[in-house]
C-alpha cells in the first residue's frame, strides 16, 4: 500500500494505471474481438462450453487479479474518493433532501426499485408471445442455447457482477483519484473505460455498457456499498444470460446436442443489453 503523503505515490499509481489500461485496451481491441468473431461461428456445444469456461477463468484471473492488486496499492484512496463525491453540490443537496424527507424518501426508493424489478420480469414474461424483442449490441451469441450451456451463462453473469464491480466501481476510481485527486475524473474515466471494453459488441454495445456502468456507479455511490452494486450487476446479467433464455426460448428443454432450440424466434431478437463475457 502506497502512502498518500509520499510525493512519488501519484507517479507510481499513474504507471500502474497506464499499464492496466494498456493491457485492457489491447485485450479488448485485439483478443476479445477476434475470439468473439470465432465464437459466433461455433455450432458445437462442446466447443462453445470450452470457450465459455476459458472466458470465465480469464475474467476471474485478469479482472479479479487486477482489482486485488489495485486495491492493495490504492486502498487508502477509497475513502477520500467517496468523501470527495459527497462534497459535490447535487450529491450534498440530494442527501439533505433525503434526510429531511423522513419516511417518505426510503419508501419512494423501495417503491422505485420494486417497480423496476416487476417491470423487467413482466417484460420477460410478455416477450414469450412476441416474435421480436429489442436487442442492444452484438451479444446474441452469448445466449445459452441449451441446458448444458445454462450453467456457463450463470457463471459469466455472477463472475462479471463480482470482478467488474470490484475493479471498475471500487478499485479503478480509487486508483484514478490517487493519480489526479479529482473525483469527477475518477468517475467519468472508470465509466468510459468500462463501456469501451465492450467493443466486441459493436458501437450499440459500447453505448449500452457505458450507460449500465453509470447506473452501477450511481448505485455504489448512493448506497456506499460495493456489495449492493455487485448484487444488482449480477442479477441484471443473470436476467440476460439465464432468465431470458429459459423463459422466452425454453433452452432448458434442450439437453445439449448443439441444435438451436428456437424456431420462430431467434436469439438475436432478445434484449440482452447487460450480457458480458468480460
């Protein structure tokens, strides 16, 4: 752990940030796009499972490992970063309004979360009677096609929720804040980097991931708990990679011979904006 008082700390953290950013950009632009293009052409369940296992393992090691290293070196900046965010005028005003609202604020918050959850579930159920469901980004290939692939959809979703939130909402903002001393730069940069790493999904996927990253960041900053952000992220990806394939396409009924389950509706018709292999 580096000492904030040391004049060398910002420079050492800057080197760490540049090394991490270079690795992530290289992987996203060269490796991820190439592997995803090959993956989309695969028809064999066994071959798809092998690649999905590889992606889960690499994401856990690369993103999870990066989060651990960054947090070990910049943990002392996590609290100052959050304190700086608390000093933003609109954040201070919002918290004051919430505190002054008494029981009304928490009640409205719970009602809003419940309404969003019910709305998402209702949309999934209604989609069973539709021939087309809007999709954002080139992510249809990630959808499990049968029961044998469902566990990998769940693994991708849970892994993404844990390691991506630890890295992009907790570790990376603290690292950038340690370099710049600017909480706005830390928030914006971490959101933009998170969105940009979804380049394999195309421009719509980058935009969608950036918006989701901003939402997850807002959840973390509003609640003060990275655990809440992890749970929300994991649930959102489980919706895309498990619930929709099961409820809309019934992939759990296909044992895993590699043949597509869907006849009238195609996997590309599904709204899976939050699906990610990273």
